[in-house]
């Protein structure tokens, strides 16, 4: 890595940290006003971003007796076969 590349990388890191700091400072008053609401809103925003690109989505309702549910997912499943080249 050259000196120029290192300086460019350093400058980019500084800009990123400053932007994150400003974002934190902008959101801090909202958190201080109502921490529970702020956390719920942050969770909702995050879930929207995560689930927007999810191929499969599962809704697991709460149990009526209040006990936790166990959810098991097979993560190494076969990829779906495309329909390209298939005859109608």
C-alpha cells in the first residue's frame, strides 16, 4: 500500500467516524426523551432493512401459555432450481 492509498484510507475512516458521531448526537435527544420507544423504533427499522431482501420469511406467534417456542431451521438446504430453459 502506498502512502497516498494510506492517506486516502485514513481520510475515509475519519469521514465515516465523524458521520457516525453526528448521527449519534442527532439521535441522542430522542433516546433521552423516551428510551423504550427509541429502541422499538430502531428495532423496527432494522428488521425492515433485514427482511426487505430476505428470500424466506417465517412468522412464529407467541405461545398462549407464555413459554418460549423452539424454532429449528435447516440452513444448508439445496438451492432452488431456476426455471430457465424449462419447456412449458
